[in-house]
C-alpha cells in the first residue's frame, strides 16, 4: 500500500493518510481504500463499510472539504 500507513490490532485495521492539503489527503485515502478492498477480496476478507469511520485532523473546517472518502460496499 503506497498511499497510507497500515496499523493493525487483532481484526481491526486503521489506514492513515497525510498531506498538507486536505483534498490531497482525501485522494490518498481513497486510493488506499481501493487498494485495501482489492487486497481483501483476494484474501477472503470482508471489510464492512457500515462500520468504517473517517477522522479528519485539520485546521480547516471539515465541512469545507469537498471531496469525501469512499469505500465500496
């Protein structure tokens, strides 16, 4: 995975993406989510989008971020 760092504990997985520009961070996270979905499908894993959460850490108002992170499902 090139666009995010993976942190795993038991059956929980966290993807961490960072960039100076919030839109770039969202693009990186969407790319990482797509890569993870492909990995999961090839390894009999079933990510659950309804249990997925996004945490934006920014000095900018998160409502001002036009692009949102998306996970298929």
